[in-house]
C-alpha cells in the first residue's frame, strides 16, 4: 500500500471511491482502527487512555487528509500520528496523575470487554516479556512483529536512523532471550 509519489488524498479517494472526507476517514478507521488502538495501548498500557488517543489520532488524520505528502504508506503515516499523539498525552502531568488514580481506583472493579481481550494477549508468555521491556525496545518489537513494518517504516515512525532501528531490534531480541533464560533458571 505504498503511496510514494502519489498524493495520499488521491490514493484514499481511489481506495474509497469517493471524495467525501468523512467516508475516507471511515474507511481508514475500519482498516486501521485496531492497529492504531493496539499501538497506542502498547505504549501507554491503559485501555481508557488508548481509546482517547485513538480518537485524537483519527481527528488529526481527518484534519490533515488533504495535506499529507504521501512519502510513506498510509499505515506508517497513521502509526506515526498515533505515536506522536500518545507521547503528547504521556508528557502531560495531568495524565500521569489521572493514570495513577485510575490504577488505584480500578483495583477490584470488573474489566471491560476490551480489557479482557487485552489480558488474553498478556496471557502469552512472550507478550508478557515484550511488555516488560523498556519502551524503546518494546515499541520496536511491536512495530516489527505485530505491525510487520519495514526497517525504513519503523525509522520514519520513530524518527531514528535505520541503523538505530536494526540495533534496537537486535538488543530487544537479546533482552527477551535473556528474560526467557532467567525465567528458565528460576523454574529449575
């Protein structure tokens, strides 16, 4: 789905067979909504916050449909917006306080369907290890394994060089292996 050299709005009009920006947004949300939410959640680890971030990210997409230059795939563009939006939220002191209060208050409450679905993902041993990694390693593994992005696409989203992407991916894999080995030693 590369759109290099083609204005993304023209590409999206072609895909959705309409010039109606709301219809184009709807198509994007249907095609990439889960990817955007999962990526936001993987960074912030809070389903309510991921909901807000996803909504904000798609609002930004809607506002910028006609201005995107088409230098990357639509998915890369959406994940870049999602990443930037997520880190904007996390930088706000208000969210740090609300997250802590929400964590304390949520002990003993019932989980939403989304939370339960994400907990099933957590059930995977390898997923637990990935989530426990520092953000820069966790994020690179999720972009690579879950979203199946190329090194170039990951570099664009993270605003780092392709060499740094390769290095982080290598170190992230080593950290997961180290966690697996440590767990095996503890169990024996």
